[in-house]
C-alpha cells in the first residue's frame, strides 16, 4: 500500500487552521451555523469525533466546499492510522486474496 509516513492533516486541524481562525469564527458560532451543539463542534475540532456523511454535508454547506472534501480528509486519516499502528498493521498484513 502506498501511504505516506507523515500523518495527513486532521479534520480538527483543518477546521481550526483553515476555516475558524482565518474567518474569525468561534466553535460556538460554527455550532450555531451547523445546527449542532458546541460539544459536537469541539469534539470535531479536537479530533475526538469522526466526520459522518451528515456532518460532511453540514460542513460543506457552512464553508462552501464539498462533502467529499470532508469525507476524504477523514478517510485519509483513518487509513494512515490503520497502517501506522503496529498492531493494526500486523492484522491487516495477515489478510490474503481469495481464490476465484
């Protein structure tokens, strides 16, 4: 598998560094715009909550980009973590193709 050794930008880092800070928004303001609790936004911003399809669609609407942008960001991080956690990597390496 071809994946970089450097961890991709996290969802939380993206929200904080590329959207909230430049736009001068608080987590509370983002929560209000999304129609979710401040706790939900805080968990996204601190990488304790994963992006779901619903969340991706809300973030896309709020920030004017695509749901795919957010889902791809989440997916890249999940794949990186799976391949860069020794126990998980060892389990993945045991998988073999099935005979047709």
